[in-house]
């Protein structure tokens, strides 16, 4: 019989959905299972952007189950034969108001956890976890590190990552810990960019997301980074923005835009996949022989996907004429969907997927780690 533990944590931030339960599961040797959840998508548009391997979008905060327990969270209905099922209970997000009462009547245990000054505190007043400045939920108390002087930017307001969708920021922090500890992270809202957005920045990460109002700013950041030869990495929507910035350098494509973001544009850099396919879940991508991305990831790699759009086939050659090659392909061989791009010079690289979801404490995703390492080298060379 499965032991069910309900972990109540009062929070209004989807980024913490399941975080306290993941800490309890790690301590109890259990697995996180979740109840149907509801979110205010007007306030938190990316609250359910975590990609399950089998192909589903689930609450973004469930990334903490992956990171803290080594096992992805599953719907509570899948708990059969599990010894310990730990269930997050966030009253603000319960889709079924009677679910908790039914579980208690069936013999479920109750625990309460609160977050206070960066510490997750259980009912006995003991700290069972911590939250660092990058929003990462950790089992061990983070240690102080001397400043390195490096500054990374991530495109998006701070609340986007700390309140709603934590994985991109956590993955960047993982890579910084490995390659450039003590670096600062600055937030750049693509919808409110300053006149010189990259002043004082050593490298920039463009994340994915469902907020299309960020696209013009992301494209502007990609163009600025390209002009300054500043290291930049793009994840999903970020890779699309980087590709579109290069496409606009081509004759006849100066006003191109993504079909998803600007349906009325005269030419589209990203179009719907012709078969109508929704690439959702863990997918295999083929890396081009001799490419830098292949050296980072190997000949083939799996990546979490969440998109219905692809780089326009005509732009494969068009980008190459501007020194940016398509270096990873997905889908059926006859489809050749662009899964990755990279510049011949400098670090201008992105993937049409979510590598940040595979980052773990002490084991950052190789692409993001390579970006941070290259940024460190770039900054040292520039300052020298």
C-alpha cells in the first residue's frame, strides 16, 4: 500500500509549485505526485511550461522534483505500486477543492512547510531546504562565493523566473557555479530595454516562453550581441529570435518575423510545421558532423521540445550565407527541422528546445556550461 504524504505550502508563486514536496520526497525517499492544478495565466503565462518526457506541459515548478529527487513528478493517478507518494498541496492552485479531503479520508498523512528568509521550515522548526539568490531550491545551505566580476544577463524580468518559470535561471546558475562562480546575473526585460542594453554585460541568455510580446526585444538583443561579438545562447524562443535577427540581414528578408508572433508579417522566418505536428516531449536531434554543437553534445542528443513552428527551409542556406549554420536537425529525415544553430565565429548558438530542463545541481547542461565557459574566456581576453 502506498504511503501518501500531503505537503502543504502556502505560496502564490507557480515557480515554487512542488518545491516543498520535492524536499520532503528527497528526505523520505519518495516520489512527487501532483494533483490537477490551475493557474492565473494572465498573471503567470508560463506557469505550466515544464515539458514531461512523454509529451505534456505540466506545472513549471515541478522542475524541483527532477532536480531534488532524480525522478520526474507524475500525476497522482499514476502512484500505483509506489512506496511513498509525496503530494504538493498549494491551496491557491488546487483545481479540485475536495481532493485533499478525499485523500485524508483515505489515510493520507499531512505535513506543513513554510518558506522563511530563504529557508524551507518544517513543522518541527527544522530547515529542510534553502532557496538561493537565483531562486534555486536546494537541500544544502548555499555557500558564499567571492565575486568574479563577470556579469551575465538573462532576458526577462526577475519575477518571470523567481515567481513563474524557474528552470532557465536555475540552469544558468548551475553553469556559473561550474565555470565562473561568483558571477552576477542581471535581468533584462525585452519589453523595456534601455538604450544600450548590453553595456556592462559579458554574456546573455535568451530563454524560451509563451509571451510573444518579448520577441521584438529578444531579436534586438540578439542583433546587438551579434554586432558586439558578445557570447549569446538561445533556448527555444530565444533560438528563434537569434535566427530571425540573422535572417533580417538577408536581402528581401529585412522585415521578416515569426508567424507565431506576427502573423501579418510579409515573410515569416518561422512557419508552422507543414504536417501540423506539435513537437512536445523528449525528442532526438541529429548533430552535424564537425559542428561545435556536436563537440558539445555528441552525434545525437535528446532534447525537451515544445513547439509547432520551424525555421523556414529557405533560411537554412540563407543563414549559412551570413556565417550561421544549422547544426542540429530533428524530425523525420525528410523534414530536417532546424533544432540548433551556431555561428562560424564567436559564440552565437541556440537550440529549438529546452536544454535547461536537463540541468541538475553539479551537472549543468553541456550547452549552457559551454556558453558560460566561453563567456569567461571572452571577458578575460577583452579585459586583457
